[in-house]
C-alpha cells in the first residue's frame, strides 16, 4: 500500500488515501483497490471501505455476514450487484442496504472503473473486523479467480 497520510486532533481524525482515479492500482489491506477505514482511523463503532474496481474485477468475493449490515453507495461507473438470488444493475448515484444474512457481491461488468463506498455497522459489537464477520460464498462468476 502506498503511504497514507494521517492527521488528527481532539475528537477528529483524517486519512488521505489519494485520488479515486489511482485507487484501483493501490494495494489496500485485503485486496487491490479496497481500503478499510476503521483500522486506519481507529474507529470501533462502524467500518467503511473505499473501493475501486477495474473492468472485469469482483470485490473481492461473494459473501454474507453474521451480524453486520452494509450500505453500498456507488459514486462512479456501472456494474452489477448480486443480492441473494437476484442480480441488479448498479451505477453512480445508487445506494443499496443489505441485511447480514443476504449473500452479496459487486462486480464491474463494464469498460470503465466502478467506484463505491461500503459502510458497515455491527449488530454484534464484539465482532470488530469484516474478515471475522464475513462468510465467503462460492458461486461461479463471483470469485476473484473467475473475473469477467
């Protein structure tokens, strides 16, 4: 991961990840183009990730959660989101809320980058990381090994 600039004061913290246009080429904590903000900002009440998917990329796999709800906010591009047994088109300006038990995944099936923010809040505050709460689900076309 490229160096992340941080600063803080009493009651606030700032992290500078850089331009969205360069984000897909940077290695985040778990996947290229994915940056979890809670560990960078030392937040315990919620987490968020900033995501940039190049054409053909999947973020990072189809999954569901034990207790965390997620809110996806799409800020650039177009793609698809799998929500349970339904696949919906998503694009800039869309917001999608997902309950923990619903399988979900995002993939970029267009020719430009897809950028979005995913905000997570834990129903069980003892679970502190997305990896601890996440449950991978294997399905053809929704794993990093099977890019479009």
